[in-house]
C-alpha cells in the first residue's frame, strides 16, 4: 500500500518492536521458567546433601556396631543372663568408652556429636585418643547436631526380630545403633540405623 493510499484510508504503519503487553508477557514467562529451574537445582542440591549425610551416618553406625560386637559377650566372672544391662560404675567413671570390654556395656550410650572410644569428637579424632592435624579435619561444626545412640536388648530365640519384655533373658542379644541429626526447630532426622544380633553359646 502506497503512502498516498494509507493517507486516504487513515492507516498508520505499525512501529517495530514489542508492545508493552507483549514485553510484560515475555518477562512473566521468563520469570516462571527461571523459578522452575531454580527449584529444580535446589531440590537436586538438597537431595545430594541428604545422600552425603546418610552415607557418612551409615559409616559411623557400622563402625560403632563393629566396636560393640567386637567385645566379649559378657564380662569375665559375670552371668550371660544378667537382667540389667549397661556399664559398671568403674567402666562409667572414665566418662568415655575406653573401658568398655563387653557387649552390654554399650547399652544406653548416647553422644552428641558422635565421638570415638576416648571421647574425642569424630572428624577431629586420630583413632588413638588424640586429635588429627587441623588440615585433615572435617569442617568445624559439621557434626555438632549429630547424635549417636546405642541400645542392647535380649531378643526372642524363635524370632530374632522380636525384643523380649524387660526382665526376660535369652541366649541372644540385639545391638542397635542409630545416628540422628537434630534440626533447629527441635525435631530430629534419623540418618542411619544398624541392627546386629549376637549369641551366647554355652561351653560343653
């Protein structure tokens, strides 16, 4: 259409570029897409962090369970059917696990943050009662909200998954280790749990 025709019909040429409405629509779509991407990245980062924590906690629980079942079933000179489980007064007086030498000593033990047998926090310990070089420690405060708990209890000999009622004994004890991470809101999240059963075999 020529300029003369447009002048006669009253039509004006459309300016180039976007209108205000088109620009706002484009910005809105871009913002929504960006939000979805950021949400996806955030979810992936949280899932990765959870997986890392669960892997570390599983290692802590396995190592602690190995420590418990690596000891004797019972202390020398005691009965394998003692009703009350836990460390003796002398074993408890050290304030650490270094005197624990049989399975039932570990019953009821809790530590926050998790610690080695000598009471040194994991991540800075050298597995010998001392502390490792600062260059080889975990980030400061990383395990401060973590907690390890140990339970030892008798189980039904016909069904090793069933705990016996308090006061009952058998030739089988379960060792259960759990690792938790306390949340700032006062709750906690279980990161790992390990359960092993040990047996007493009477001598002939």
